[in-house]
């Protein structure tokens, strides 16, 4: 038997127990176990980062909502001053008072407060309170007793209006 034939024969007769005895089987198992641990740790890390980012977003939204809520209380009190200015203008019709009212509305607008348009519009119970009805076009707002306002996309104060109704017979 030649030397090469002997080597081939020796390679063919290697038993699985012999491979494990030299430690390569255990090393493969250990490598697979470590790979699995790395994947689990990586998944946990990514999950923790995502949770943290979500927490940041929620706290930012909560903070903005809190500020809006605090502003809402203040704005409702300020709107009574606006109502007084409007009533004074109706009686006096002073141009300087009108300038003050317009400036007041500009300041409110810069804070996210917008006036609800009512006169001639369809009655909308979501943003208007009907305090009376008069003969007029059915469902249309005839007069506005008190202005209504929105704070960004939410109702700050409903408008008080008189709504047209069909003629009573």
C-alpha cells in the first residue's frame, strides 16, 4: 500500500467520536449559542431604542397638549375682554376701537385662535349654539350674539347665534 492510499484509508475511517474528542463539535455548538445571544441582544437593543423614541414623542405631544390646555383657560378669560370691546364698538362705532379689535384678533390668530365665521352660513351644532330662531332662510345663521373661536383644530368657545326658521303658520 502506498503512502497516499494509506492517508485516504485513514481519512475514510475517521469516526464521529474522534472529531468530537478534538473539540470542534463543542466549538460549533458554542458559536451557534453565542450567535443566538448576539441576535437576542441586538433585538433587545433595537426594541429599547424604539421604545425610548416613542416615549420622547409621547412626552413632547403631552407637553404641547398641556400648554394648549393652559392657554385655553387664559384665552377663555381674555375673550370676555374681546366681547366687551365688541359691545362697546356696536354702541360707539369708534374707528380707534375697531383698530383695537382688529389688533386683538391678530394677536389671537398668532396664538392659533381663529374666529368661527357664522353670518349667512349653515347652522353647525358642533361649533354654534342656537339661542333663538327668527323668520328667515331655514337653517342659516341670521345674527351672531357672541363670537365663537377655535384653538388650532379644537373648539375653544361656541358661537351663540340666531338661526332662521320657516314661517310659522
